[in-house]
């Protein structure tokens, strides 16, 4: 059974977030939690929060055990970008892009793998 959690509009660029989600893709859920716990980055804390939410969804909504779960998909996509301007020389303006991202983590217990495409 597949279970997911999505963290929307996190204020960090997707490029920085993808470094973290690539590290946990394919790992067992508890091992992924351990990996994220020792990484001292803001992006690791956000991914850990999303992973904990996905594990809680699996345990509370579908009665699955955390020991059997595996991260089958972890992606960070672009969210809305705030566009601001910084004053520059001679009355011109330089753009500032404040990027955001969505984090999506999908867990599976591996029992319905035959039904997937």
C-alpha cells in the first residue's frame, strides 16, 4: 500500500532540497529517519518532518508498521516564486527571486508491488 505526505510552499530553493531527498530515496523509512537526523542542514529538517508525517499517516490511517515501510519516491518540485527588486546604480533595479518548493514523500510496504505500472 502506498502512503504519501506533501509539504507545500517551503521557503527554500528546490535545487537545495533535491540534495536531501536524493539521499533517502529507496531506503527503509527508519533508516532514512536516522540519516536525516545526523545531517545539520535546514533542508534535512524539512524532509525529516515530511517523512515523519508520511510514517504517521501509514500507522494511523492504514495500520501499517514503520519497520515494513520503504521510501519509494521522494521529490522536491518548484513552488511559487516571490519576485522582488533590489535598487541598483543609476536608478535601475535588479531582480531577486525568492524560491519555494514542495516536498513529496511516498512510502510503500511492498505488498502491492504487482499492481503498479
